[in-house]
C-alpha cells in the first residue's frame, strides 16, 4: 500500500482536487490518498464550491471531503507528500524532523512536463482559474498514477 498526501495552503481549493483526481486514477487496494492544508483557516469545511463544481464537470464528486490541517505525524503516516507551490514546500519541510522525512516531499508539477513547477492558488481568482488548475493537477496525477499502478 502506498500512502499519498496532497498538500496546499487552505485544503479547500487545490489539494482537494488533487486528492479526488489521483483517487480516480489508482486502485484503492494499492494506493490511499488524503489531503491537508498548511493553514488552519477552514478546518472541518467542505472544499470551495468552485473546486466542487469543476470536479463535477469532470465526473468527480469531492463534496464529501473535509478540510484538515497538515501535522508533523503526517510524515510517518504517508509515503509521498505532494505540495502545490514553493510556499507549501517550505512550510511542510520546516516541520520535517529527519532527512528521510524531507525526501518524501515533492512539488506536484515536477511529475508533469508542463514547464511550470507551481499550481497557482485560484482562491482569489475567478472560476476560469479552477479549470486551469484542474488541468495541471490532472496531468501530474496521470503521471503519478502511471508509476504507482506499475509498482
Ligand atoms: P488552497 O487555496 O490552498 O488551494 O486551498 C486557498 C484557500 C483558502 C485560503 C488560501 C488559499 N485562505 O487564505 O483562506
């Protein structure tokens, strides 16, 4: 079993999409996927309605997800921790206790070949940003799923 954690700032826009998208591409018997945020602004809330909508447009239901904060015990609980941007990366790495824990943390878009390494935060933008973000995350998750389904 490979355990994957998707992390962004709020855990209501980007990482809930990443959780839903990767889950849809892997076998549940082999891979578990969760998500969390480095900030604690929305704990217990469902994803942003714009993320729920864009996921639904692509046939995914993420409305049952609930926001939680990233915690240092996540380093033990997960094998791979994918972050959306450099700020998430710094915030998560700062909580790592060992080199092995640091090695678990990767920028999500480094898995895809898009020429960019950060998923932009769509929170303060319009709905168009959410489709853009969906496509980026989808590309990276396809690459991750291909590797995980092989292993
Ligand atoms: P996310 O977007 O990190 O993709 O979930 C955000 C959502 C909420 C906030 C920031 C980013 N916020 O400051 O409340």
